């Protein structure tokens, strides 16, 4: 009705038509009516451009909205163009040291954060914070918002101490200015609690999640979707602590709210269905877990299509349920479906390797040792080729995979599936990888300390680490794009290109390290020596003995100048 009035009578529009068009477009964005929103944004911009007077402020506002809209649609070149136009306009209108300029820089920083360009995001955010500190005063709530943006960036980069300090600063400012129970504090509490959860600081995370939950329930009511989100977060903390019954209860509360708010065919409802299933699986409540996972699988296939990455995760969980119920045939079917999907998606990641390892164990349980060895071998090949910096979880996962492969090689030797000499040499290489993975991680962390310097090695190590962290953010961005209803194909394609560029650059850096800094490269990446390389180094009265710990078994290797043996 407002738009009809603003458009006027006899072709003479009201002077406030641009504002109405801009606001109306924002409503359409929230409703997912993107084509209609874009048409209104474009009309608003044209109206301001063709109206008499100085409308640079209004055009900058529309450009900001168009930038955020284009980013959401995966049109990243357009998004950057509009946001930079808005920044340039506001710098001309207000000057570089103004809060409006700082807010536009923050929008540009969020754009770079979304596409995984963390260096440019940090530059924009720190510039915005610097402006805010000079123009707003040390305890202004708007400055707290800028600090919060920078904290989220550090959170994404796994820079936990820096993120924590900023989140704490945001809380201090907001509590002093707005009171300890102001609704705007709930989001910061939630973010800080999630930071603690990621560091396994569960008691601190639980305390903050509960406080955030109480504030949100009081301000929005007990059935608001934000309450459901926080209940799910709290359930994740309980799950991390092994308090599975409490986790299931918290997830069930979140699921009830989500089903009421969104219905079952919604990404958030489906996510919480999977979480609730996981809590039941951890308690060996297999029928309950199976029912939840099957509901989630049906919904994922319906709204995302048959090849969405989240479906692979659900299939793997259903396989674990089937194993718990001793239904090996069903478990194998689910595992093979998961792997087929991963292969179709072009996966060669450690997560894909974990699926191969799971199928290895299943086939071993069925006595199909030749096939088990084949899958185990594929998993180890993928892990050995992965050059990404190692996290604690990655080290543990690799050690388990190498240990399982040693077991498969041992079984293959006992059953004479392949020549014993070749299996012994492969086992020796695998044992070295098992021992070296944790040592290589330590060397990588040492290398990161060098990254504070400015020489060529430090720059490469620092860039490689930043790329590895950015890759995690891009994976999340891809999953988010694919999880929209309908899926944002343009956005997904753009993120996939960013991932390809990231991998290409990581490979270029790895090649440079190999060529220019071979000593560092050799130390930081686990590589095995063959028996043929080791034996010439030994005299007739010398031997090398190597111990390797597998899954439920340990192995010892002996290498002399003439022979290789293991048991």
C-alpha cells in the first residue's frame, strides 16, 4: 500500500519512493523472493540517480544492500563492486574517519570473510575498529559491534586467544552500556561459548550457553527459533562431555521448537534430527537413532536432492547404527552408498578416507580380507598424500588408519593373499607414517613460530597456514550454499572455484617448499624410506628396530643389511 501511494498519481512519484523501494526489497530478501528484491533495489537506485538533489547517501545505502544481496546470490564480483562503491561514497560524504565509513568497511570485511579471503577481511575489520576507537569512544556499543566482527574472523581462523579477548571486550562494553540481560548480549555469549566448546572447555561453554539461553527465552519467548538454536548448542556441549542423556534431552527440545517454527523439511530441523540421532546412537539406543536418521535422510533427499554432502554423513551414521544392531549387510550397503556419493562429489579428503577405513573394518568382520585390504590401502594413500597442516583430530585419525592398515597387511601375510616380501615392505612404510605423523605435526607447529618473521620461508609457512584455515571456511560456505532452499547454484559454483584456487595455491606452496627449502619440507611432511634405501646405510652387524602400535595389536620391525622382518 505504501508503494502504491509513493508511486503517486498521474505519474508523479512521491519524494520518498526510493526509501520505500529499498525497504520493500529488504523484505523480499528475507522472504527468499530474490528476483523481485533485485528488481526493487535496481529501481530504488535508478530513482535516486535520476532525482534532483544530492542523493549520494541514499545510493550508498542501496549499494550496500545490493552488495550483500549479490553476495548471498553468489555473484561475488558484483558484491565486491557494490560494497566498494558504497565505501567510496561514504568516504566522500563523511570522510574516512567516520562511523558510517566504519560500518561499510565492516560489510566489506564480512564479504571477504564469506569467500575465505581472511587477510583482506582482517584488513577491513581492523581499519573499521581503528575508526571506531577514534570516533566512538572506548565504551560505545557500536564499537563493541565492530570488535565482535573481528572476533568472529579470529574465531574462523582458529585464533582462539585473540577471539576470546575481543569477545570478552564486547561483553564488557555491552554489559556496562546496556545491562547484563540485554538481548543483544545473547549473541556474544553464544559466540564465546562456541569458542570454548571448540577448545573442549565445556564447563565454561555450558555456563555461557545457559546464560544466553535464559536471556533469549526472556526476550523472545520459549518457542522462538533462536531458543532452539541455543538448545542445540547446549546439547553439543553435553555430547562433548559424554553426557549423552542430557544431550538427547536438549536436542529434543531444540527439535520440538524447530518443527513448530519451520516444519520438518527445513535445513535446521534436519540438522537437529541428525544431532538427536547421534545422542541416541552414543547411548546404544539403536532403534531410536535409526528412526531419527531415516527421517533426516528422507528430508535431506527431498529438499537438497540426492547428492548433497550432508546425506553422506547421514548414511555413515546409519551404517554405524546397523553395525550396532549387528546387521552387517545393511551397514555395508550404507557405507557403499556413502562412498559412492563422496566419489561422485569428487572427494579425496581425509573424511572420505575415514569412510574407507570404516568399510575396511566391516569387510574384515565379514572375512572378506582381500577387499578389506584394498579399501584400507586406498585410505592410507589419500592420507599420505594430504599436505594440509595437521590438527590433533587429524593426527589421531591418521594414527588409527595406519594402525588398521598394518592389521590388514598382517592378515594378508598370514593368509598369503599377496607376496609376503611386498607386504613386509608396505608394512614398513606404513609403520613409519604412523610414527612420523605426530612428529611432523610438531615440526609444523615449530614452523608456525617462524611465521612471525619476514623471510621467504616464514612468508610461505604463514600463507600456507592461512590457506588451510581458509579452506575450512570455504567448506562451510559451500555447505551453506548447498543447504539453501532452493540451493544457490551460482553461489555453490563460485565457492567451488574458490576451493579450487585455494588448493592450487597450496600445491604451489608445497612445490616451492620442496624446491627452495627441502630440509624444512622433509621435516614437516611425513615420508617413508624403503627397505632398499635403509639397508645400504647399515653395516653387517647393525640392525634397525621399529615399533608401531596398531588397533589392539603392536608390531615390531627389524631391518638388517640383508633382510626385513616383522611380526
